[in-house]
C-alpha cells in the first residue's frame, strides 16, 4: 500500500506540473475538474501520466482505469 500511495503522489506532482486542477484524492483515485468539452482528452492524458512509473519503480506493474462523470461517485453514472 505504501508503494502505491507513493506512485499516486508522484502522479499528482506530475499532473499539477501540467496544470491539472486536482480537487481531491480518494484512496487510489485522483479527482480533477475540467471543462466538459475537454474531459475526454484530459482523461487520456491523466491515464498516460498515471501509468508512468518513476525511475525508482521501473518495472512495477501499474494499471489505470479512469472514468468521466459530472458528479463524484465511485463509478461513472
């Protein structure tokens, strides 16, 4: 769990550096707000960034599955 938390934190730093507006995290999720018209592209970029393992975790299996929703929930509405 600690390694996964560190991977999440690393992804958050990289996403913020790209200008993403992170509004919260929940367990293994990063929640951002963005204009509805750009949401699909934002999701693709987020998934790509979150799949990138830092050098210290090279080879660590990372799976990412995001979803779009107009209100936060544990799954897409």
